[in-house]
C-alpha cells in the first residue's frame, strides 16, 4: 500500500448525496461525484450516513475499481432500531432482560441493510449519574454491572452474521463521557483511576469481551487528556488491559477539536493527526471540511512524527475488521433483503411493555378493569411523534403508536371527559426535543403545565394514572403526590401505545425496574445508589451526609419498579462454593395476581484497604409466580474472596433481606 492508500483507510467522510437523474436509490439521490472520486482513488476507508441500498452498492462497486479494491464501511447511528423503533436505550435498559437486548441488536442488524448501512454507532455505554446530562437517554443507566450485560447482549445481537456478512457495533463514548462536570455535554470529566476502573470501564470491558469491532472515544477530556489523543486510555487500557483488537473511530470532528480552537493540545492538522494516531486512534470521523488525517497524517509520517509501523498497525486493525465483517467476500447488500417487519413490530410492542416502570399504584388503580371507561388527558395522549425518542432518523415501520391508538386497539371504552370516565390517564412528562446530544438542563423539574393537567384531572374525583414520557430522570416529587398511579413510559417506539396499553390493561405485567435514580430536586444531581461509604453516613444525625433543604435519598431509586402483586422474602442466606458465592432466598407471591419478581442482589465489601460503595449490584434473577406460590431462588454472583454484606430485594428500599457472606 502507498502511504496515501494507508491514510485513506483511516478516513471517514460524509456519504454526501445529491438529487440526480442517475439516482441509485429509491429516494432519488446519488452519492456525489466528489465522494465517488475519493473512493475510487483510495482516499476513503468509510462513509458516515446511511445512503440507501443502491448507493451502498454503488460505493462498493466504486471501491472495487480503486487500485486495491478495498471495500468501504458505511456507519450510522442506528441506536434503538432502524425502520422499527423500540424504546430508547434508557427505556429498554429498564427491562433488565439480556435476551431482549440481544434481540434488539438482531433487529438493528436485520434492518440496517435496508438503509444501506453495515456499522452502527451503538451501544452507548456511558455510565450516567446526572439527570442534567441529556445523553442519559442513550445509555443503559447508572450501574456498571447492568450496563455490562447490556453491552455484551447488544454487541452479540448486532454482530451475529446475516448471510455471510456481519454488522459492526461501536462501543461509545470511551470513556467517562457521562461524568461531564455539571452534566454539561462535551465538558471535561475528572475521576480517580479507581473510579474509572470500578464504574466507568466495566461496560466497555464487557463489550470488548463480547467481540465489539469498534470503539469511539468521547469528545471530552478525562483528567486533562482529550480521549481522542489519550494514549493511556486508547493503548494501555483499551488494548493492553481490556484486550481490544478492533479499531477506534473518532467522534465527529473530535480529532480536529484537540487543536487550537478546541482542547488546545495540537497546533495544526499535522500535530492533531500525529497525536491521535500515536495515542491509538485509527480512523477520523470528519466533520464539514475539518480533515486532519487526510490533510496532515501523511505529512506527519514523512516528518517522522508517526512511525510507519504505528501507521501499519492502525491500518491493519481496520482491514482486519473489514475482513471479519465479510466485506471482502460479500461487499454488496442484497437489493431486496428479507426482513420480517411484522415480527419487528411485535418485538417493538413487547419491548415497550417490558420497558415501562410502574412506580406508584395506590388503591390498585391498575390494571384497568376490562369494563373501565377511560378519559385521556395531557399533551402526549395523541402523539405518535413523542414515541420516537432521540436518534430516530427513520420511523417508518410504525403502527399508530399513540396511547389513544393503543387503548383503542385494546378495545378499551374511551370517554370524552373525566366526568364520563371511571379513570383518567394523563400523558405528561418531557418532550423528546429536550433530551439527546447537547440537551443539558440545569433544572430537571417536572413541567408545571403538565402538573396542572394532572391536578385538574384529579378534581374530577376520578383516579388519575400519570404516564410519564421522558428520556431522563425528571423531578416527579409533586406528580407522585398528585396522581394515584404513575408509570414511566420513556419514548416507547413504533408500537409504544400498544405496549403501554398491554400493561395498563394487565395483558402484560409491569416488570420494568429503574436503572437510574430519579431525584427529588435538580440540586440532588448527580445522584446514584452505589455511592461510597462515608465516615458520617446518612441517617446518623445532625453531622451526617445530608442536605438541609431536601431529603438525601432520591425520590425513586435505582432498582425500583412495582408489580401488580406483592412478594415476600424468607430464608435468605449465602454460601461459598469454591470460588463462587451463591445466594438463596424463598420468594412468595403474597398478592392476588400472577407476577414476576426481579430478585436483585447487592453486596457491600467490608474491611478493605480503600473505601467501597455502600452497595453494588452483583446479580439478579427473575421469577414468575402464581398467587400463593413460593419458590427458592438462587442468584450467583462472581465475587472475589472477601468479606461481604449482602442485601437481596426487589427494590433497594423496600422489604428485602440482609445478611453476611461467611
Ligand atoms: C455523537 C456520536 C455519533 C456521531 C455520529 C456525534 O455528535 O457524539 O455519538 O455517533 O455524532 O453521528
């Protein structure tokens, strides 16, 4: 390979299209001649932006005519589905269901070819402890263990072969992006090496172990080092400690951003290219005309700033992934891929039902009686749009997903006014416009008008069920007081209203559990259950960790989620068996309906050299029980030798059982 050809493999450009008589895609657009010329001359390793099957195949045909004939990759953010959308990641994380996450990955892999895409910039594995940070919607919550399971399941689902080809997943944003100070997107993050390893790295380690092909370093600087040019993170930790063998793609324009107008650690394009490549970056995702690798990398090599062996390593990583994706043997996408869109709608409905979290159900308002007349209130009751959620470029395989349509399909009697109804369902919360990239808010209060809607509905004297649309934890303190039942429904996707109606009517049970703390006030952020033990713990009086103005605990903690029945725990104990620790408990359904309990195992490691979190999730099991039924449940936790206390519960604050691992 010539130096220019090597550099070409490390450059990703926008798959710019234009309307053209010779259109190669159903949309009537064709890749521009400028992009095709660059592919033909070997200057491009990948495109960003799904461009349709015709243009994808045109790009590959053009790549074949380049001197070396190396196929290109086409990446896009297909985050919670493609044509069919399932709930946003924060929503689907609440399912605590690895098989569901795996199937979500399969859906993305099956539908991506329809849009001419073979690489998705997902899963997003940032641990997010701060509701002010708008990208919390894209991640799997605040817990490293759970996010690790999510990572592995999604990667397996996305990368499993489809007809000789494998799609590439991308773990992002490596690492600590969710720890941006003040919840301000793109801002710096600071943390100890201990916190990095215990909290922020484990999901990436799990994704790497599952074989993820690519990793995207974040825009931010961690402890003063921009991630894009951070040798410790990209080489020592990612490749050295975690054993990553794929390639790193920069975030959009992030190489350029280490330059004088950004982080300010590089003088120009040559310097930026050299610093990033030497640190371990492979490919630059370019933005507009900000090209550092194509403008500066060859010069950096010629000037001896980047060793040819280093460049070869970076290129080899990219070629190896293209090979593992099957692109050399099968560069083209089938013109008519066989995709079962009906089955995907069924999946979206199931996923929506499994993602909702019931957090209050006073007087057993839910499930709705079959004969109940329902009045709808609130600005989201008829909205299909609010079911989309962030990053949903396509929303094409959709049944009218509004709550009203879902209830109608469930054959519920819909009343015009609360006066004529038996129950009012208020669809309220946060508009999807308010979350996602660069949607940081200092104040995550509940919308005052929405609260007024719920209070007004309450004045009818009928029970009020609030459905909370959101992409982040918002302050539900007053809402939870005002409404009889509260269910967090996120942005539920293509069949959102149908899945929500399934739970409202009891066709499906509520099994979701929160994966983030919901604060009582914005000022509690950041807030997370796995905080470090302190010398003056909360609850021990005046001189304990607390606020003077609001309670210390969140309103709704991580792990919270109600069923339509109740469970009791008995006879809990732990046993060491060789290197394994097993936890046992007898769980009984003491309510009147069939129900599924998520038995959550938390541990606290004691008498260590450094302080440990008060509690860390280390395992969970689901058990479905008929009324009156009881069953012995075993939860296995991989724990190194040590001295532990444990807490076994469905909800980190409700009835549960405590014990010691002897
Ligand atoms: C985001 C990434 C995304 C990229 C490409 C950036 O602004 O931070 O998460 O993958 O754009 O769309």
